[in-house]
C-alpha cells in the first residue's frame, strides 16, 4: 500500500496518475488498475443508455462484440501524436526508475531504449517513423495512457472531432466495455503488452483479439488482408512483455508472477490454438493475399463459355477491393466472372502453379502445420508444376499458418498468486466502487485504481498526485513558456470552466490545457505547476468556493466547485 515516505512507493502511486507507457512497463499492476478506473467511471456506464445498445442483452455474443466494436469505431480514433502529452528524456526516465530497472533490461523490451523486435519499424529509422528526428537523440515521448474521460475529451482538442486514444488506452477501454456492456467476465480477457503495442485476447469461442479500435476473430487473423496483417504484426514479430488481467500478471523482466500458474498455462494454450490454422486452400489463398510477391508463382483457371482460361494470380487479387467476392471462398468463381475476358489466356501460363490443382489437393486435406513442417514436399508434389521463383515459400506459408508467440517462459517465473479482483455487472457502478474501496487495504491494484480514477483522499494520495503534477506535464510548460505568471493566469482563465472529470476527481495540468477546460482548482494547480517549474515559491490553497494559487507574494484566484482540501504544507515536500 502507499507509503508516502518511501520514494519507491511514491513513484509507483504517482505513476498511477500520469500512466505513461514507460510507467506501465515498470509497474504492470497499473494496467489493470486503469481498467478498474474505467469500470468505476460514470461515463462508461452511461454508454448503456445509448440507443446503440438497446436490446443488447438479447443479442448473441458475436453481435454484442460487434456492437461494442462499432461504437468504439464511431466514438474514438487512434492517436499517437507526440505533441499531445509532450516529451521527456532517456536520462530523466532512467534516473526515475534506477531502483527498478537498468538500461540493459530496458533495451530488451523497449524500442526507444534499443529494442529491435518488430522489423517493420526498423526497416526505417524509428525516430523518423515517430517524428522524433526533429528532437535530440535523448528525447522520447511520454505516450501517456488516457482514462476514458481523457479519451472522450479529445473532441475539445484542436484538430479532433471525436474521442481518441493510443493502443494501451484502447485496450483498457475495450476491457472495461466488454465487461460493462458485453457482460464478458473479467477473467476471460487477457491484456497482451509488447514493446510497441498493446492488445487483448478475449476467451470467447475460438478467441477474439482486440487491436486498437478493431476486433479480430480467428478467421480474420488468417484472411491475409492488410488490416489483419497489421493486427498480427506485434505478436508475429515482437516478444511479449507481459500478460495481465484481474488474476494478476506475468512479466518478462520480473521473476515473480502474480497470476496463478494454471491460469497462465490455460491462457497460453488458448492463445496458441488461436494462432494456428489448418493448411487448406483458403489458408493458401489468404497467404497469397498477404504476400503479393508470391502471387507471381501462381495462376487461376476459369471456365467461361465452354472454354478453359488462365490468368495471373496478381491480376485477380486486386479485383477483391470493392467486391463482395473473394478468392479462396465459395464466391471465387463470381470474382473471376467480373474480370474481362481479354485479361485471360487460352493456354496455361508457363512456370506457374495452377491454383485449381492446389484447391483440389488441399480443399479437404486436413493438413496441419505440423504435417507441412514434417513433409514440406507435399506442397510440391500435389501440384502440376514448380515455379522457379518459389524459394522459401513453404517456410513462409508455415509461418503464416502458425505463430509461435514469444511469451514469458513459465519455467523462469516464481508464481506467487495474489487474490483476484472479482466483480460482476450486477453489482452496478456504485456497488463495484464500494467493493473496490473495501479492498484498498489488502489490494494494491485496487488502491492504485483510485488514483488512476483521480479520486484523491488523504495527504499521501494528494502528495502522489502533486508529484505527477509538477514532474510530468510538459505541454503546458512549453506552450506558455513566453508568458509571465500574470499572462499564464489570463490564459487559464480564458479556458472553459468544466472539468473533464465528474465529482471531486481532478485533471492534470496538461489535460486542462489540451482540452481547453477545467475547474478552478485544476487551473490553480496548473498555474502552480508552471511557477514550480520556474523555480518560484508556490502552493495552492482551497477555500469554500475558490482556489488560490499562491506564487511569490501574489494571489491568483479561481472560482471552483471541486472539494479537495490542500494548502501550503502539501507542497512543502515536493
């Protein structure tokens, strides 16, 4: 539990407020704490009142998931803008976490500190890819993970018309929404974090993966479309940093695992089953859809007006775009019918494999990836000819049909399970909140959830909140750098008066500034943050209906509705 006199404890609890990707990497318990914060949010429970979810309880599981997916698609966009939450430096972050992790360990699991797992990013310069090349080599983004309130508030930010969030934000939002709206038990969702991405595995039927705003079924995982291949990229190429849900976590860099061993074993089996498919005609054509460079080894055969015609595979696949018909499905012949006769040849094309032969050989083969691995020659012997450009096509096909996820090894973990946090929808928001409140003395994850929720009760929690306030809000400092304190005061007064957080919960200064609105107490804290980082003596004092930012010998008054008591003593130890 929080010990404000212990620097390590204070660092963890203040990280529950700022929630950067780096902080979640160091403190994986924060991931589920954010899920709980979203579950407590009245904003998310209000979704249930939206006409979009009318009669959702009468829908089957698949329709429920599709409803949730489409709502998230409609209400939020993916955002990875460096300017949203600003920059920090490698040196600063290493200094912060020196008691938790070293540079060598970071380099194994964090792209910005040297990790090179996903070659998609490293075919190009990673700093250029993320827009970091215009800064010094030491600069790295905060990449803060947003609460549902901050995600929703993006419509207030210039250039946005609706909510937004990055991958961790979207994965934790999905987790909470699946529970509240879809009725999916907490233990059936597993958050999967890699160095460059975060997504969820949902244990429903064959499994479903959430990827940013989208849902990916097992069939979609293997359909070879551009969207699906992007969804696959992290698990296909990167080592998995940690797995987490309501039962605990298993983390690559930590020997101790808080998830029960049997839970982790069951998850591993379910995920591996999801990530493998049979080698049939559909899988082979999906592979060709994904790897266009391999299409030049193949041709399609098609009967038209009593004649047998042939056409290059690479000419056929583009016709799928905008068409309801697909190669490898029962509609393949209809797709071929859409192509002008002039595109076809009357004779087989030399040095190309006839996909009709492949279809006949593999449509009912029942061949597994293991079969293909042990007897790769089967691909060559069941078809009419061999393409001289085939190369390593069999190995590529094997890799397409089966992903071996690089999970933290169970044998290297010391499993010390903690008591799972068990919730049901029937408890309702207030019941869930009360239950989590009752767990705070025994469950650090529940305790951290309230800071992620931005509810501040007691001087220790206020200290953690203020530590995040003055240390991790660079955007407002940069944007108002040229203004003196009175000018900053005027700029804050010109913003809207409404907090993005309900009740007495508090926004951080960069949330106030980015979303152009805030309660008077939040604005007073923002002004104190600016003064503190300029080396000026400052503190915030609260009265019944106003908050005072005390800077030097001057008072700056803001009308407020939030009731969080604070005074000079709360800033004295910062």
